[in-house]
C-alpha cells in the first residue's frame, strides 16, 4: 500500500529568498514528475465503477465552515475567519496535520505572497514581456534559423532584465520557451499574462499544487479502501 511522502509539499513554498538555489525547471512539461502516484493507484481509481461526489461528513464540515462567521459579514471576512480558525487549530496540534491540509496551506500562502514576488518585480517582468512582444511583432524572418536567432536575442534581453532574485531561479531555456510563446500570441495582454505567469513561477506552482492535491486525494481514497 502506498504511504504519503511527508514533506512532499515543501517544494510548493514559493519563497525564492529562503532558497536562492532553487530553480524552475527548464521545460515546464517536467513539472509534475515528482508528483506522479504509483501506477497501481491510478489503475485502481480508473477501474472503479463509480466514485461518490461527497460524503455526509464533508457536507457537514462545509456547512460549519460557512457558518463560522455570521452571513451579514463580507465574504472576505468570513473566509479570513475560517482560515484563522483552521490554522489556529493546526498550530495547536502540528503533528495532526494531514497531507491535504499541508498542501492547502502551501496553496494559500502562494496566493497570499504572490509566489514570493513583490509588486515591483511583477511590474518589471510585465514590462519586459511587453517589450519582447512588441519587438518580435516587427520581426519578419526569412527562414527558421533567422527566427530562432530573433527568439534567442529577445530571450537574452528579457533574461538580463529580470530582477536578480528571479533571474537566479529562471533557466535561460525556460525564458526562451516563454519568448516563443509570447511571439506566437497575437494579443498583447494575453502574452503579458501568460509570460509573467511562466517567468514568475505561478504556472509552475499552480500545476504542482494541483498535482499534489489530486495525489493526496487518490492516496487517501486508496487507504480508506484498504483499511484493515
């Protein structure tokens, strides 16, 4: 039977400054390698005739969370109070934290901290992506080699302009992939959003978080089916 890997969520903490040696993968497609469940678990899940969409306890837990703050309170206040209550309970008994809860905290922190990126850094990256998009829009390459050269040149400019904390974490190969995607995107705003999300690591963390929570659910279901 598979057992959850403790500490499996540690790399989801987007604190560049806490670990300056941590780098995003060169190829975004390799992001999920460390989160693949054992093949037997996936086979077992795929062969189940049906999977209930909820349980009585889950519905009750959701109801209690929704009622933790009176309805007249704004949604943000109700959500904040629910987080405070849940996190306080976990801090009082840290050994009781489950992989699912650990992953939830990582996702909440990633959203709250903007992936460890400051607003100034974000604006700088957006500016660089915008300039790359505008510059490449003027390129009229005669062949594939010239197009590749244009992409490499734009990637070098973008890489050199990245804030130092980010530049140390983003391999040039990843920046080159982003430049190619930016060039292939006609809409400027879409290019800026997608380019920033890749360079700042947001897409990377989102995929890891999704993989981690899905894996945890698969393993939890497997354990429940094989208790005893």
